[in-house]
């Protein structure tokens, strides 16, 4: 086989591998708890703590009418959208939030939320008053009873932490940018400084997010992870080494691809396991592997149950919430 033909065949095989569905390494799925019309996800490990309340919202129920379908055949789906999106009415979102808070037993608690910016910033929720503007950050931590910590997501990773010894908690929003900046580890560090938390005591719950089966990323993301983590390739499926080193750019010499001008070959991609990456970051920070559980649900695979920005673009938002009673 000529060298050029063999090289083309090799690239074709690499692209086929990068498109092959894979299953996330997360643990067994958490059970769904029905509360009225809602379906709430809870971590079994956190649910055992009687001084704590928490929950991850899902899509069904609520009072928002989500428009989708086609122009000729529009469909209005009734959903529990908890984010202030362009397609929804603010009053309905507020009503949905109250419904969710009642479902997890947090109707009377003070709520603390964020203006999420895909950062590594963690804030002390105990120092903020109810009248304050939401801080620009992606994690909250507290040890005060009666304060509900909230993060939103629609593919990114929501993480809840609880320290049973010091009775301290945290809520984290970790997209790929937050993950590569180790926001979960930095939040643990803030809890350690503020409350004396020992990572070995912490229980971590990784909520529903986009799974490796559906999360294709390009060389920019691969390079960022390669620069920050020695074991980054463990969280990628596909030609990670080539993308991370920049050796797999199909457009550097278009004449080699034997394609006409203006028709470059598809850019190679890899699939990223955000659950596996955040699990490894928590373990590296000192949290025992047995203390970390994941929901087992992929947001892009389950449009019947969860919102996914990557799958739908126009979509709603879910919440992860945690509080000390």
C-alpha cells in the first residue's frame, strides 16, 4: 500500500474511533425520588446525613412551556426550568424554583446563588447577605445552618460536598474550564482554611452532566488538559496525544488531503470524561474514592429527564442545592 494511502486509511480509522460511543466510568445510577410532579435526584451517600438536605433537579414537572418541534408541528413541553432563559417567563421560573425548594425541604431557607463565569473562584456564602448581588464565581461553601447553596447546570458538572465532622458544605459548578483549573480541589482548600475540613472526611456527589459518550471536544481543550495534568489522556477517548501535541491538524497542507480548495477534512475530535476528571481531582485532593459517587446520568443522552445545552442549544437549566438544616 502506498504511504499516502496508508496514512489516509490510518486517519480514517482514528476518526472512526473518536466517533465510537463509550460508556462513562461513573458508578451505578442514583434512584429518582418523586415529589408531586417532580423527579429529584439525590446522592445516597449524602442522603444518609440527617443534618443535611440536598437535591439535583431534573426536567419533568414545573410550569414552564418549553417550545420545540418544527414550525409546522410545534410542541410545548411542560418542564421544570430553573434558569432565567430567553424563551421562558421570569414569573414561571420563580414559581418553578419555589416548587423545587419545597420538594427538597428548603422552602424557608435563605438562598445563595452565583453569577457563574466558568472560573476557579469559590466564595464563602456565610459572609454574604440576602440583599447582596450574586458574586461572580463558580463555587460556594458554608458552615451556617439554614443557608441553601445553589449552582445551575445544563451539561457542566454540579458537585456537592459535605464534611460530616465539621458540618461544612459546598456547591460547585465545574465545566471543562473549571475542571482544568481544579475548582473542586480549590474549593476543598478554602473549606480547609475556613473550617478545618479534612479532605479524608469529605463526602462528594457528582450530579448529572454530559457524559464521555456525548462530549466531543477539539485540540484546544485537549491541549489545556495536557498542559495541566500528567494523566490527562486517561480521561479522553480518541487521538488525544496527537491533538494535545498539535500533530493531528488535517489542514496544515491541504494538497496532501487531495481535497478541492474550500473543502477541508473534518477536524479530529476526542471525547472527554468530565466525571472521571473531577473524580480524579477530588481523589488527588485527598477525598477517599469510596466517598465519591456520581449520578450515572448523561444530560445529552436523556432529553426526557435532563436539559442539555450541547444537544439542544435552546434549553432550560437545572439546579444542584445543598444546605445544613
